[in-house]
C-alpha cells in the first residue's frame, strides 16, 4: 500500500475504532481475517500470509511467506535460495522469505470481499461488546426513562442505565401513550443481530415481563417459595399466570395478589391496567385446565390422550360466554397457559349429545 494511502487508512482506522468504542487492535484482527480471504482469491495455494500492521508507525505490510529451498517443488509456497538472497542476503535454506504484496493489486472482487468481511467483523465486535455490557440484564425487567417519542411512528427513545435504545411502537403496550419523562419497566430480550447496527432489544409486550414484574413485587417468588410455572399474555388486555407454592403454609394466590390486592394492583398499573388472572398450577392436567379457565366454573374435563394435548371441557350454560371470553380470549389464554387445545361445550349441549 502506498505510503500516503497507508497513512489515510491508519487515520480512518483510528477514527473508526474511536467511533465504535473499541481498540484499533480489535479492528486490525478483523481486517487481517478479511485480507486473508481476499488474498486467497488471488493466491489460492499460498499457505502462509504475514501481516505487519502498526497504527502508531502508520505501517501496513502484507507478505506471502515462502520457504527457502535449493529446488522448488511447490512454487506457491517455496522460493529458490538465489531468488531469496535478492530479497535478503541473510536468508538461508529452510528460512521463511517474505514476498511483499501491493495491496492495491488485490483486485476489485478481493477488495469487495475484504470490505464486506470487515463490515461484518465490526458488527460482530459491536454485538460482542453489547452482549458483554448487557449480558447481566438480558431477560430481566429494568426501568427505562422516555427521552423522546417520534411524532409519526410513535417509536420511543428510552434510556436504560444511561444508554439510549429504541422502544418500537410494536413493543409498546397497545393503547398506551408514552410521554417524555415517563419511567416505565421494559423487558431486555437480548441484542439484535439484524443487518443494521446491533442494538439492545427492549419490549413492554413480552410475555416474560409479567413474570419479572411479579418476581420484583412478590418476595415469596423472589425467594423461591412461590414459583411461576407458566404465563400467557395478550399485551394490554389480559394475562394469566400459573403459580405453585413449595410451602403448604403459603398461599401462592394470596402472595401474588397481596394485602388488599396491593401487589397485583401495582403490576397492573405498570401495564396500563392490563388484567391479570392468577391461578393455581397443578400436575393434574384436568385440574390445571379447570383453574386456567377461571373465572368460569368448569363441570368436567375430558382428556382422551394426554400425549395429544387436547381436551373437551363442559361448563354450565350460564358460564359459557365467561369461559370463552370476549373474542375467545379467555379460552385462548387458558390454552396457551396449559399447552392444551381446549374445546368448550355448554352443559345442556353435553347432555343432548351435541
């Protein structure tokens, strides 16, 4: 690479490293990987490639290393002693001789390959940094302050532990209106690996946000006495959680609801009034399905084959609409909670054989 080009490259490399918040050495490692791929396109049989890149000295040398021999059998990886001595008189048979490459002559395709791999390598580094920074918060509920709400899209820029991330409209609770200065709970679902720059992914519609909020609000869940076995959710409308207690003296429903409904009310308020049904979990499939369909009463549950995960449920005639719910919501949430396909029938229909 020409001296002026090398200086420009190093300057760009330093600025890029500073912008991305990483050391030049990390980027150099990615660049070497990219250049190896590019060089292999022009020198496919070459086995040894050496890099001498020094940002401080504006040095960028690339060389194919060939073994010095008396008789060449593999031209791609060997060089005659006489030819090697023209490069350095100190070389002897068995030494490695550097054949410097002019990086300008790698070719258009090789250059494009290098550029793409470098770009991908930078994204991988950024993603690794995000994972390292946020790994401890992944799958957790954290507080986020709303910094800005876009007028058209309603996407919100929020601050999580001092880092600004986007809370997209699709990840906001349906019907909620976020305003600058609001502080809300978000679920950190991970780090995106999309084509755009990697970023932290946060959501207020994620099912597990319900679980984390109960863990934060209910001491008996935090200490393991009460366990949340499953969660189903229609964000902004209704959720169901199934809980069980390892201590017979602790009522799992009472623990989650709290004195005068204080605990569950706080959680519902955080979720813009979303209704939450807390039901008892049971290893008995039929009993669990009965509990999951609450607030409706269930007369019977018939499970022909537990492996198929399908059942038929009979409810009193006056409980049919309650069991099914508005637009089938109660039945759908119960099905997701239990993992069973649920067919609900009225009592009169059952006795008539319908």
